[in-house]
């Protein structure tokens, strides 16, 4: 049994406003998949904080970030 065969009867039992939400959600997923295929993940930020490795720990950095957000 394919997943669409499982979902179809469940969606048909929903009220029309919830069916619309399901359709909107599926369309967003489809769009996100298409957009994701076009973009590639860049890792140019990797190692950007290497200069802090000798003077701080990840815990200290987390505390600093919390302070910066306030």
C-alpha cells in the first residue's frame, strides 16, 4: 500500500477547511522540495571562529551568545 492510499481516506473525512490546510501544506512541501533542488548548501562559514579555540570553550560561547541576544 502506498502512502497516498493511506492518506486519501483520512483527508476525505476531514472538514473542508482542514482539507484546504492539508492541500496548502502539501503544496508548501512540494515548493520547498523544488527550491531545495536549485540551491546548494554553502559551508564558507566553517572555521570562522577558529581563532577562539585557544581562549574559550563552547559553553562560554553559548553564554556569550545568550548575553548578546538580550
